[in-house]
C-alpha cells in the first residue's frame, strides 16, 4: 500500500459520476480486467494506491455541483478492500455524499460494506443508495479459487439480504461467466434463485462470457495452469487472442437468465439496470436557476 495526492476524484458527466478512492486490488480475483495494460498501472496491482485526499477532493467537487446526482464507486477497485478497515476513506466519502444530498451506487464483493449499513440507509432515505454485488459461482470451493481473498458467495448473499431488510435496493453482477468453469445451468440457476429470494432489483450480465486483454490474459492463464491444468490450451484453441470469450453454453444460459428474471420482475437488460443505478428521483435533484 502506498499513498498519493490526487488532483481530482470524480469522473464522468451529467448523471453518471464515479470515483475510485483506491487503485489496484487485494481480492486476487483470477479474471480481473482491471489488471489490463490499457489502464497503465505504474505499480504492482496488489500494491494498493491510496488517494488519501479523496474526501477533501470529493467535498470540494460536490460543493461546486449545481445539480444532485448519483455517485458511483467500485467499477475499477473495490471500495471495501482490506485497507479500508484501517483507513476508512470509503466511509468518509459516503458521509460527504450524505451531507451534500447526493445518491450513491456502490459496487463490491466484500461483506465489509455491512460496517456502513446505517450510513447507506441514511443516504437511501435522504436521496437514493444502490448496493451492487458481484456473484460468479455458487460453489464455495470454486469461489476460493476464483476470488481467493474476499468473502464467498453465500456471505455476499447474506449482505444482499441485510440490505433488503433496510429497504436498500440491490443489483447483482452475474459476470464473468468463465468458459468451462462456472458456465453451467446449475450454477446460473442457483445464483438467480437466490437473487429472487433476496429481492434484488436487477441482474447485470453481458452475454454469459468473459473478456481478456493484454495483462489480464497472462494473469488468468497462469491461474488456469495452477488450478485447471490443460484448460489454457483449450482456451487458446477455441478463442485465440479474442477480447470477447462467450461461453459455449451462452445461448442456453441466456434463456434461463431471461426467463427467471422476467417471471420475477427483475431487471435484466444492462441499459435498464444502468438507468436504475444512476437515476436519482426528481424530488432530490434540486435543479438550480443556472440549469434552466
């Protein structure tokens, strides 16, 4: 872990603003796209870069906003990694979001988010808060291989359940679906049945597959050699150096996914899910005269 003074914290425009308080990750997920060379990391991925002035920057930028909106976090680096326990930067930023009347859309794999559930509840009551959880495999043993340094899927489902009790809406990322590993009907059905049970608002999937590019691919293939001997060659023969790697079972899994979501009133179209994530109720947006 090392510290830096960032020049800015919010990115995006309009109603889609995001922030990454940390850069890098300690979860160790074997498929992580954030390892890709296109993101130009100048330090080892596990050596977390901490934007220690993130709260001050966020307060300054929110003060200057004329229009309230949702603030997303977690798209590149999980806001509830191990270092958050001692640093508390995510919590401080959420307090500022609450203070200035903005909404929050948080993406994580960690049950550490429960530490802040009272704060998330306050944000949801004063504006809007959406908690997003990534669920890739229902199998605990497989989860320990794919996502070794974070809580398992069963625990993440418990987090979703706790959010439901508070009336905090949730969205699940059913991605990535790794060819020949977690791309089974049993796995997808098991996860979706739990999504139904705990009342998630939407499930995001991008076609039942995964993506690989330079940096990410090499790390993933090394993990395949360790845990699934011979599988790397199968990937190379089927996909070559393709960026998009759809599961051979993608069509069948998509049918199951759409059917379960449709029957239970769960949003399943990615565009609809993103609209829900970033839509702040009009009564909270407080448009100023300068916006008219």
